[in-house]
């Protein structure tokens, strides 16, 4: 346990600590004695002001100690430590938390974590071929069983019919009416058909946007071009009734669209349907320029004078 009272002999050895500190870092870098700190039994650290311009508020710390029952102090170390008024670098923050919108430049790669909350597994078709093949094998086996049962039933019915009609009806054999496995059409779409539908739905990717990622994106977009912005507050009408709004599909289409007005500050950007600006298509429709009246010539008046 650290002693609260500095050792008297170590605390009184200010001149020793000052000499050692000046020898280690240079006399010009050492300022006044600031105090002592008890580090433990017979272990004391002397603090001196650092006069280096680049280390304003820092302190030189020289630690002295002595053996039990010894009167001579010895030097442990001299280090530079920050003081209460020293200028320090900000606390380290991971790059993933420092990254801001617009930091990504050409050629930069931004990795995403495997458990990124904004993403969830998508459908890529991997393993679907094996599963479909297995399902087809089961269907074919079941179809063969059904065909065999149907053939046996048809053969039995044919025997009964032949016995009733006589030998002349033997030409219509059970084999002619037997149902084979090839006649049974197995259901289920092919991999190509599934892939075509998946691409139309935006699938075919290893990961897709999760519900959490969708909501955070919508909140971020609404902060930039939403109803609470100054532009929307001063707008004569909302984007939902603007002719320059391009509708989008999916669930986002219920709250957002794309602005196609080249004079709008949101041109080419996803905007909230509750956003608005002065470029609304119906805000101020310009009247048509009136056409001038045709020239009228007075051909009834006699221009000749008497």
C-alpha cells in the first residue's frame, strides 16, 4: 500500500533530484520545484516545471528512493509527465467511429464488419442447386411409385375387361394404357427462373440492407432534405405534389422520392415527400406572354390633301 507521507530523507533531497534532472535533460529545460509525491515506502518523486515551449504545463518527474535504515538516497528514473494544465492529444477514437460522411475518396476501401447491424444475409443462390436436385430426385422417385401403382391398377382393369370381352379384345393391352414415370411432370421452378426473379427483387447479393440499416438511412436522409429543414419550412408546397418528383419503388417510396429539378438544391437527391423548396412545379406558374394585336391600317382615309 502506498504511503501517504513522503519519506523525510527522500523529500529533503531536492538538490539531488534537481541535479539529476538537469544532467538528464539539460539545465535550460528544468524550471522550479513544484513538489513531491509519495510513491511508496521510502520512494518519493520530485516534480519540476518543464520550460520547453512545446511542452507547456508538463513536468519533469525524478524518483528517489533509499534502502531500509540507509541514509543515502539513490535515483530511480527521470521522466516527463503531463500536468493538470498540459496540452494533450485528444483521446484516441477508433477509425470506425471517426469516419464521417465525405471522408471516402477515390481509391479508398472501407471495410464492413461481419456483424454490421446495417446488413443482413441475402440470397445468392449458393447451395440452391444441390437442394433443388435433391428435391427433384425425391419428386422423380415419388412419381415413379405413382406411375407403377397406376400401371398395376390399369393392368388389373385390363385383365378384367379382357375376360369380359373375350379373346378378341386382347389387342388393347395394359401396356398400351400404362402410365410411365416420364409422363409425370414434376413441379418446381429451375435455378435460372429463381435467379431471374431474385434479380428483379434486388437479391443475388451476399448481404442486403437490414431493417435497422433502412431506418438509420431514412433518418439520415430526412435530416438533409426533410420537413424540418429551413428550406422546407419556407417552401410554398411539399414535394409530394411536385411534378419534378421521381417516384421510387419499395417501402422507401412511401416516404421518399428523387428530385429532378435542375434548379433545386436537392436535384438528383433522395428527398422526403414532406420536403419542399421554391422550385416546386406549381409554386409560381408563369403566365403566357400575350401576343401583340395585329397591325391595323386605315385604308378608308384619303391621305391626299387639296
